[in-house]
C-alpha cells in the first residue's frame, strides 16, 4: 500500500515545488494531471470513494449532481421515476467550459451516475464501480428509496447498464470496473487509483522531458 501512496506524494511534491519556485528547468509545473470519471449505479459507493480519494490526492472533486441542482440544468422531476429530468446539453456545455477547459491542466475527479453524455476525449480514466445485488439493495433501502426505485437500480446493476454505456462512450482501453462492496475493497480501490495516477503523472513528466531534450538537440544541431 504505502509504496504507491509514497510514490504519489513524492510526485505531487515535485509538481508543487516547481510551481512555487517557478523553475524553468523542470517541466513538473506544466505536467498534465489526469481527469478521472467515477461512475456506476446509485448506491455503489461513488461519493464516499471520490471524497476520500480527493482528500488524499488534492484533486478537485466534481459532484455532477450538485452542479445539476445548483445551476438548474434540469426540467423538473420525473415523478414516475423519482429523479430529475437532466438537460444534458446545458450540463455538458458547462462542464466543458468551466471544468475541462479551466486552464488547470487536469486534476478533476467526477462523481456521477451519468455516463453517456460526456465527450470521450475529456477523461484519461473511467472507473465503473460495481456492487453485489444484496449489498446494493441494503444501501438503497437505507436511503429510503421506494421499492420501485430500488428494483430499477438493482436491475440496472445486474444488467451492467452503466458499464455498457461507458464502453460505448469512451475508448475501451481507459474503462475499468472495480468491485466496491466493502470498506476494505474501497480502500484497495483508492490505492489502485492512486498508483495509476502516479504512473500517469510520471509518464507525462517523461514525455515532457523527452520533448524538451528533442527541442534542445534541434537547437544545438542548428548552431
């Protein structure tokens, strides 16, 4: 566990230090951080995982449901299904302008059960959290969902609707499933994601360094 966490901390410290110092010698300050989408059926544990992950990594948490409510990107409630009728066009325009293109070079983690409306190019990793039917049933019951709403969500999980939607929307190579039934699994998932983040940032730094070396070689060859 710790070696992944330490690798991540070391990388982020290097990024932060070069920002503070404004050092031109290091590319760490310009290094792209990944944008990650964490999705899944309501009740699979997205919010608790994303909150913990953002707290541990200092990434920016994007609560899509909160945006829909505060920006009023909906047309009221679907009484039959007991959920908001989302205006996806307005939502996606807002996400693109205010979050994806915010000039911060990535570092966002999205928490949402929506999946299909996003642009496939916005994310570097898409994680579909999964949960056993009995566990999901109990969690939704605790949330005081109606029997109909519980049944609808449990069926959606059994039929892996959100996973299939993710595979249709994004490059299959960046879509992974993680089982998230217990707190131990959640902890293990967080470590796995942090390991992936550290590797992503490390690869970005290497790419940037090799581009810089290529440029300086070109300059030298001109002299």
